[in-house]
């Protein structure tokens, strides 16, 4: 487990909930922190995320062959979102990365790095690559949901360079607004990318073969995903946010489960949830005692729109 961030010692810092408990959820002003993150001149402490490196001459070609993303020939400085799938097309790992011309730097969810490195290390075979955790490095969130990686020892100097930080809750509110799921929190062991709105985000639809591609392609072109990611607009009169993993119900019947949630400075309380594809998009749902309206992220009819014309 990552040690508590030194930025938790700043005035007003309040720690979050697991798995985000070693960084600041906020620094005392939740609404204004979101606005500052939109306006710029600040940063978010994401140093609890696991950092890893992939080095060696074959790193990009090798990652390209394994993952859902088009990484061969990736130019330095281009941020990428990447998935590793099971043979059945289910999401096993997710990470974001950037190449600097010599090393591909990646980060993943807190506590997920060791398993990711172990998997990648098993897949090296004769390729000229090396994979390793980088515990001395830390992720820093930037306006626009961008990010960079810095030495962990440099965290305390960042307020003097980037401005006073805002808490993780500000980042989470804007991420949920953007409909971007956290792997393992907004997804489960059965999730395929088509369900989570990750096609053309972390999945490149015009690249060659990779593990799990058959499922992704088949559902994209011939079928519809069994579930769909939605943004829930929660009843703002309730004084709590639903617990992650809570059942989402319709007329007393379970139709899905909720992932992450946050209080947005304009939209109010919002969350991401995976629900059954055939749930009426106009139906009001209930989650952890809170009424919730749906906003589409994944179209219930996804797949029907791209069916090939047979002649």
C-alpha cells in the first residue's frame, strides 16, 4: 500500500475513502475546487495510483500486440488509455500511459500495479522489453483530466510550481461528468469494453489482432452489449452518496450496480452505473435508497447502427 501523500499535511486536507484514502479528497472547499480545476492553475494529487515502466527496443510493438490500443509508432508525449482483455473479451487490466522515446510510463488503479506487472512479465517471451513497478514515481492530475508523472520526492514542491492543489473529489466529479469509468470500480470481472463506453477511448477499432478482440468486434458489429454504462443523476435532497457496488433497482428488481459517485458543482450528485441493456432509459431507478434518473453513455442499441449491409 502506498504511504500517505505528503500533500495530506497541507492546511485543510481531508483524506478520502479507500482505495483513495492516502490522498486528499478535498482541502476544505469542494465546490470552488472543482471550478479551479476547470479554470486551471492547479493540480490534483493522484500519487496513490501505481506507476510502472515498460522499457526496451520492442516495448511499443509488444504492447501493441497485447492490448486494445494502437501503440506501434506512438509518438512521445501522447497520452493513451489501454486495456488488457481476457480471451472472452472481459476487461482484466486497464492503464493509462505515455512514451518518452525510451520508456513507456503507465499508471493504474491503487493496488493493481503488481498484478499488471506480473501479467506483462509473463508475456515477454523473447521480446526486448523490461517491465517494472516504479514506486518512486507519482501521478499528478492536471486540468482537462490530463496527467503527468513526477518523482515522488517532488510532490511537496508542486504547489510552488502549479498552484495550490485541489482534492480528488474535484477530479472524480469531472471524470464522472465525462463518463470515464475507473477499471475495477465502475466495472466488474464480467465487463467487456463495449458495455463501458470504451470503444475509441481505450479500444482502437482499426488495429490488428489482440486477445479478446473477437468478442469486441462481434458485439460492435453484430450484436448489442448485455449491459450499458449510464450516468445517474441522484436525488440531491438525500444527504449521502450510494455505496459503490450497491444494487440498482427498478420496481424492486435488481437491474445493475453502481460504481463511483461524486457531488458535481453544477449537476449535483452524479454516479456511474452498469445496468441491463433493456432497462428503459427514461425509467427512474433506485440505488441505496436514492432515486436516480439516467443519462445515456452507452446507447442501448449499440451494434445495430453498424450492422453490415449484406448483398
